C-alpha cells in the first residue's frame, strides 16, 4: 500500500512538471511594506533623547534604525534636519508607504520625522514612545514641513 501511494504521488508530480503545472514563485521584497511592518514592531518602545536602538529611540534615531535594519539596508543621516535635506521630495497628499514625513516642532529647522503608514497616518518615536499618529491632528498639521522618499 505504501509503495502504491509513493508511486501515485511520484507520477502526479512528474505529470505536473512535464505539463508545466509547476512554477517557481519569485518573491521580491516590498521595501515599503518591509519598512512599515518592521516599524510597527517597535510600537511602545520608549523615547530616549539621542536614542538609536530598541532600548529607546528619538525620532531620527528610529527612522535611521528602521531603514538600516530592514531589507532596505540604507544609511540615513542621523538628524531629522539632515534627513530632510536628502531624499526625493514628495508633494503633500502624494505620500506612499515608507516615505518620511517631517515636522518643525521647535526651533527654525526640521526637528521631527516619522514614517508614513498610509491612510494619513505615520509612526514615530514621540515623547510618549513609538506611536502611530495622524497627519490630520491639529498639532501635526500645524508643524508639517514636507515629505521625502528614500525608498527605491
């Protein structure tokens, strides 16, 4: 009985192969999903001024860490102001998953950055830890400066 079963399975696999019924899936990484899904894993991580690790992040430390440790493997400038100087500009309302969104929360230059999640939301290391925020809140609307694309 066991031999018969093995023979039938082998015959079936051979037929699929010969008739072209078997194909090899070729997976290519989706950089935007990799970045956003990985970022979500760190929700609740505490804020730490100058923090660049899962022990604690500041906003640019968080974006730097996510972009470097995912399949993107891209080194970003360390500060949010310097991150804003790079990347490809994205028009307001044209943001895509994984784009960086920038804000002027204090001082004269960009001082805060997050990762766009879609649906007008972004994830960032806030003073209350890594959290998902909405671009439509009064605070973030009033401090928004622009968005940049670093993903290929």
